[in-house]
C-alpha cells in the first residue's frame, strides 16, 4: 500500500485534491479497522446507516493501487520531459518507503521484546525488512496491513517495463490497458479454477489472487488515467460528469461489496475475479475527473486543508493505525467504545504525524534537490 510519491508525480503537488484522495483512502482503511475493533457498533441514525461504507473500507487499498499507477507512471510518460532514469526512480522508491517501514519494524519488535512476547523468526524478520514475505504468505501477524506493501513493491519492479506501453499514441495505450486488464482477469479466474479443481492443493496458486499479477489491472487503470490527463483535453462539462460518475459508482460498488460479503474467500462467481476490476475502474474515473476538473465541488472538497494534511501523513497513517488499535484491545481487553474511538483517532493522527516528520520528511528533503535535474 502506500500513499507514496516520486519525482514523476508532479500532478500530486500541482493538484491538492489528489493528495486529498490519498488522505481519504487512508482514513477509509483506518475507519474500517476501527469499526471492526468496535465489534461493529450500531451507527444507524434513523434511516441513515453508514455501516456499509465502513465495512467496505478495505477498498481504500484498491484506491491506493490506482493512485500509485496514476502518480508513478508520469515520470516515464510525460510528453514534455525525458523519462526518469531507473536508478533515480528506484532510489526515490527506497527512500520513500523503507525508512518509515524499517523504523516501525524496529519499534514493534522492540515492544515485543520488552513485553516478553514471542518474536517472529529471523527468517520472517528478514522477509519483512525486505518486503518479500509475500513469497511465502499473504500477510504477517506483526502488522496485518503490511499485506499490501509487497504488492506495491512488486509493482515498482515492473513499472518501468509496463510504462513503455503507455508512451505514445492512444491506440498503444488502449491496447496495453486491455492486455493488462485481460491478463489480471484471466489470472484471477485461473486462481479460482485451481481451488475448485484441486481443492486445498490449489490454494498455493489461489492466494496470489490479491497479489501481483492479480492486482495489475488496478495499477494499469491508474496509469491509463494519467495518460489521459497528460494527453487529452476534454470539455469542462465532460470532466465534471466524470467526477460525479466516479463518486457514484465507487460508493455504489462499495455498498455492494458489503452485500457480497467475503466474495473472494467464498469464490463467488463472477465477483471473485471481476469486482477488483470494476472498483478499480470507478476509482480511476474519479481520479481522472478530479485531476482534470479542479474547479468541481468534489475537487474543492478533496483539496481541503484537512484532507491534504491527511494525504501528507497517509503512509504513516496506514502503517500505524492497526498496531495502535490492536494494542488498545490487548491492554484493555474490550472492544473500542465511542469515547475510546475519539482519543484513539487523535493518538493515531499524532503518532502518524510524528512518524511522517521523523522518518519520511528527512529523506523526502534529500530527494527534492536532485529531483528536477534527474526527472
């Protein structure tokens, strides 16, 4: 996961609403876990019930994947700039992702050691620090939200090659997008087929349904949205329509996801292989609309100071919210209550802001100076 950026994501700095979307995605994931730790407290107010959008908050990770494709491909396909050098791209990725992750790993491992809790094996610790644990398991008990990070990390490895298909003409871009979406759909269908055909033996393949290449379509949809922003000049009326279309379809699909339940685990056809593409497409339409219709109401709301600040700390917010919520339940041995939620959210935001300042900003400042020379 991550709400991250690189020298190519100039649109994020030019368009505050894109940073606001990062903040919204991070808060959505946090509120989802907060709702789960509250044992799904009743949040209905008369005819209004917000629980469907809290229960589908895990889709904030899907939004992050789309945003990553949208932001990171720009350094390779911007028509007015030379493509970013690979060593510069990966150097920025290392500096952007690893310091905050490694700092948190050291802190969490230190807490386990200090409290006499069982520590992960040296092998698992090594795979956590290298973001390679997905080769053996989808997630880790140390911090379950880590599951999405190898997905992004693997995407960084293939992005320079994928970006070649998004450079040039509309026909080339569309062909590449169709190929990547079709590949993801086919791979997810193959994962499901392996379980239905071979039972438990097929799970070895099926667990990759949430990893790459099972998620490559969402990154590709974000990349296509970036191509459209850089190469197309749609009318103001059309892009305003795009914003509301993206909002409406995303909210509708999020509520529908709650109705489906564990559609991936239960292998519900066709949603287990199709839903990821649909929600990714709705997010891509939203991002494209917001990036091109900067004067729309949705764009102005997303560009609010609060959401932009949340977007700035979104990576640390993603990293820290779950350990803090989990720590509360272990210390107090009870679900999160209404008043607990208020101070816990404040604590999470404080820790995230401190993490961002201590473990992200110093490395981001180091990247700003060479950014314009190398990008």
